[in-house]
C-alpha cells in the first residue's frame, strides 16, 4: 500500500473543546489512524515545530486548524501549516469566525493586559509584572509571542479551503466529514469546491427546529433561568432570545431541543455575512414595539446585546472590532 | 479644510423617494451630502446594508419610510424602525455614535420635509465630525471591494491533483 495520507491538527487561540470533539468521534479515531499518519498534533502527539518545518511543502494532506489568530505565534503556525498542507480546514468557530475569544475585540490590548495581570481578583502579582515580547535576563534575550491588537479568524491570515463550523463541531458531523474525506482521498474522487462548509446544513437552525412557531409579539426578553418555557413552543415567541433564525443548521438542534436557546455557534447561514445583522432583521418582526422608545425598553431586558448577537461572530462581522475603546459601561 | 460629511439615504420607493423626487421637481434645495439609494420598502433595508455603508465610508445613514399606517406593504416601516433602534444600541457598543443613524418618515407629498431633513441631518453628522475609521481601514486595506472578508490572500486554489500524490 502507498504511504498513508498525512494529517496535522493544531490549536491557536481556542479553548481546547475542538480537540475533544475530534477525540469524541470515538471509534472513528481508529479510521483516522488506519488512513492517516498524524504528523503534528500538540495536544496528543509529541512532534515539535521543527519536525513540521522539516517537512516538504504541501506534504501534509489535511490540516485541521482550530483557534483564532491572537498573537504572532498563532500567525506563524497558521502560515507554516498552510505552506505544508494541501488542504487547510478552519475547524470550529474560533478558526472560522473568532468565537468567544473574538469578543475581546471590544477591548484594547492595554485594557486586556491591565485586567488580566493587575485587576482580576484572582491575580497575585505584587511586582506588577506584565509580559513583554522581549526581555533580557543574565545577558540572555528571551522572547514571547507578540499579543496582537485584535483577534482575527484564520481566513484573515491564510487561504482557507474548507470550514467546519461549530463550538465545538458536533462529533457526529466530524466523524461524517472524516469518513467522506477518507473515501474521497482513498478512491481518488473529486474534492468539494473550495470554500465549502463541511459538516453542516444549508438551512438555519430555526428551519430545522421542532418547536412550534406562532409569530407572537414579545414585549420583553427573558434569560433562560428567568422563565419556565413551554417545551413545545418556540423560545423566541416566549421572549427567550434565540439565535436560531441567524444560525446555520447542522448541530441537530441540541440546545433548542433541551430548552436552551440557540446561541449561534454554527455561524451565519448561507448567504449571510453577519449574524448580528441577520438576527436584528429577524427579531424586528416579533417585537411588540410601535416606537423607538418601545424597542429600547425591550432591549433593556436583554443583557449584553452585542455579546448576545455576536457571541461567536464578532471578529468576522462587518464591524469586527470596537472603534472606540473609551466606551464605558458594558451593557 | 474639513471634509464634507458623506451620508447614505435609504428611501422607500412609495413615499419617501417620491417625496424626494417632488423636492427635485419643485426645485427645492436639498443637501448634496445625502446620496440616495432607493429600495422598494424601508422594510427591505437589511441591517447589513447599514453596517456596510458605515464600513465603506458613510459618515451617516438616513433611513426614510412612509408614515405609520401608510406603508405600501402594511408594516415594513415598523420593521425598519425597530431595526434602526436595535442597530443604534449595537453601534454604540462598537464605538460608533448612534446619532450617525436616523430613521425618518416622509410621505410622497412632503418634498419640503425631505429637503429640510437632509440639511438637518447633514448638520448633525457634521457636528459629530468625520467618522474615524482608521481602525476599520487597517482591518480592510484592500479598499472597497465586495470581497473584503479576506484582507490578505494566502496560497492559490487547490486541485484534486495535489491531494492525491500521497
Ligand atoms: S426556538 Fe429558536 S430555533 Fe426554534 S423556532 Fe424558535 S427561534 Fe427558531
């Protein structure tokens, strides 16, 4: 048999959930092992960056890259793996659109450092030390990655071939993608067109939701713990802010089925650039508001509007960063 | 010299655009700072249009629909009003003054009101100063093309051929 295909997995600015999602494919892991040589996977396998550097260009068949680009190390690794890989996959919401780490784009780098190294209640830093990209100790120069001004999704930094959305991508979807990929590679079939979103649907979460919609008008929002929602009726109709209408299908509606509103982790649906704009468009038909004041009164019941509508997509949205960090008083 | 404010006006076809047309036919003076884009209904104005207008260089955005009760499509103007109100909140948190976005209601007979509104809003936006989009431009150095979501391009297309070499 010819050499096995080569697979690399990497994490940049992410939480680690995407790695678990790969492991959660259970026995599919054996298929991965049977068909791929894992040449790099820091969380599970002991290869070093220099091993990747030593590989010929385009010698990695597929790279599953999770995490956003927050510092110079993330960027270097993204560029290195892009160079070495034939197929680059943005794996998970952070790599696709920034995800939760992308919400830090609402704050300046200075205020993030100030909070993390000085203000946070759990910090013990009597000397007030803050990391610097370069410092001299005993005549040696030590370096740390440079923390960038903002977080960018992977496709802002390198060319991305495919995207697997989700926070994290659901394991059944990951398993199915892997099975398809192995079939394509092993049998010399045509790859899907560049830019294809893999492991997800072409509809919205809302279109696949089993809850009954009645086009009710709502006069306030409830957080999930403030209401015992009817188990069969649409959550949005009951005032629970649901991102279902602005989110790509593919997760199987696990949250809405369990009574928790969709938070939007599968990213915007096909033909939508901006999840926030999409949900504002959708919500406008259910608000019981005849004036802008009415709208404001209803919005006052929604904790953190930007964090709610851009929870996953801020770093890849039309205005992906706060333009004025002097804004005080977070909603 | 200070730069002139650039304002995008989204006007519904049935009331506001006809009103603006009336202002023109009657040779009323309107503010040249307002560039009009006609939509069939103010309810057709996707929040994306407004965000993109700001991203691509507008200092202010004016949304104009029929008076309540007059919408050709029943309640498109209510939807537009709600969208504008929600967007203002979001803009504020994103560091863009909500006063740069305004919803007005102008009927087909109110050419004079349209003319007055264009000057008033131009002055509001002028008072706010040019919208400082330095940070935005740094994000999208490619300029004003449609496909701005990928500011830096990586490598080229992949081909099935490249994959199969083992
Ligand atoms: S609960 Fe959410 S996903 Fe389900 S129908 Fe309502 S808005 Fe759509």
